């Protein structure tokens, strides 16, 4: 049974808990070390060994880097509570730096894996700061044997350009072992008098909030928007105030993953899969969790033209792709959305193979097997066909 040490920048991130569960589902023993976010609840990771390295703060990259340097310097002390791992998986660049220090602590170093699911805007700057960050990443990747990423666009538009070790694509599919109930689109049973849009998960795009608020006000109750998850309050002037003052926006707060997914998405017709948080860069490349969650539970995805999300749903022949989120575009989309069209769009989503959106147990075993193998070869990237 391979032993994995997972280094993470945010112990409270729900995605961290899901990845730990995937490793364990795949047959690995897992220990974890990482930081907690100052504004986040305490982590509830199902592990005996969780080493807390300190506290970091959302939106403060320099503070996070400083904390990582301190953790790396002190590694010989806090690593004493850990058994030697077969594999170290470092989630994000700062944790890859911590991993470099740990690699020197064992006579036979573990396999080092770099998990990079977002490309931070600093990495994409075309100035000395950006070049320095990319040079640092390249230096840290010299002894990395595998990179885990979640979208073909990250490979095509970043790693293939700047160079990387072999890459394993692990999509943000829903991880829900033993799940037996799935949601369905309400348009399949009733003709909608009100069109409902769901925006769930990591809420960090102020442009989307503004656009959806404006749309619902203009259509005066014809469209309603439900929000749920964890808003990045640093990205909004007043997230809660905007929602409270809007007659057709409703915020349901955090939700339980995966328990609440079927209920959330069954309450809406569409899933908002658009994000301008890092417009033209990371936001264009990622395949968000809500895309897989929504499609698995019958919601019709709305994507922005030119993004990897749009390419994904266009390959499958589902959803709606729009050129922008201007009021004119959104008004035209929803004003012309007949009950018959909504039903057909919902039918197209429901007809898809659930394996496109749901992580199966074999994928966990294959991932752990790949991580624990030192004979790395670059595979063909799997994309929806």
C-alpha cells in the first residue's frame, strides 16, 4: 500500500478533502501537512496525521510565500511526526517549495508530484516578476516526476509552452463513492414559468454577480438566480448587500459535498459556468467543479465562447454558449428561451454518459498506481468525446 504525503496550501479547502478521499479510495495511506486560512473554518479531514504549518490569508500571495519559506526552513522539526512517504504530492507552487526541503530529509527521496489546478496570475505576467516566478517554478520542477492538472488547456496553453515533466489529467469530476441518487432538471416534468439559474461553489467573480443581478431586475421575475457555496468576499464590494438588495437573487450559504448536490441542481434549470476572476487567463482554461456537478444532476450549462468550458460542452453537443455577458446578450438569451427549448436542452444533458462527470473507483486506483510508479511516461490526454 503506497504512502502519500499531501502538502496543501489550505487545509479547509473542500477540494483537498476530496483529493485525500480519492487517494484513499485508490488504496493509499495518506498523511497531510499544510496551512489553514485565517477566515476559514477548522478542517475536518478524515486522517490521523494532520500537521498544521501555520495560517495564511486569502488574496495575499506574498504572505503565503513567506509562510511557505518559514515552513520549509522548519521542516526538519515538524516532519519528525511523519513516516517516510513513497510519494509527496505538493498542491500549488508554494507547497512545491516546501517539498524540496523535505526531499533532503530521507536517504532515498520519495517520488515528487506537483499538483497544479490553477495558474496564478503572477505566473502569467510578462514582466520581470512573471519571468522570475516561472523561473522559480521551473527550478522546483527539476526533480518532479509527474504533474497533475485538471484541464487540457492548462497543458496546451501553459505547461507545453513553458515546459513540464509528464502530465496526468485528473478532471474535476464529482467524487461520491456509493452515490445512488442523482438530480434531474425540473423542465423534464414541468413547463417552467420562471427560469432558474444556479451559481454554486467558489463564488469569486464580481462581473458575474453584476450581470446576473442586472438580468433578473430587467426581466422582473422571469429569471431568478440561486447562489450557494463560499463567496470570496475580498473580490466583491459587498457580496451579501448586493444579494439582499436584489429581489431575484438568493444566497443559500455553504452546502455539503456531495450530499447536497442533487437537491441544489434539481432546483435550477441552468448552471452558470462562467468566471471572469482571471479573465483571459486561468478563467479561460479551467473546467470548474460546477460544470461536472451540474451536468451530472441535469442542469444545463451556460459557458462563455472561447473558453475550455465552452469547448467541453460543444464537444458533447449540450448547453448554451454565449459570446459575452452583456445585458443585451443575456436578455436575448433568456427572453427567447421557450419551454420547449429548455426541455430539449435538459433532455440533451440527461442523455449523457454519467461517467463523463462522475469519478469512478477505477480512476482512483489508476491515479494512485500512476503516482506510485517511478516509470513515468507521458500519456495521451483524455478529453470528453
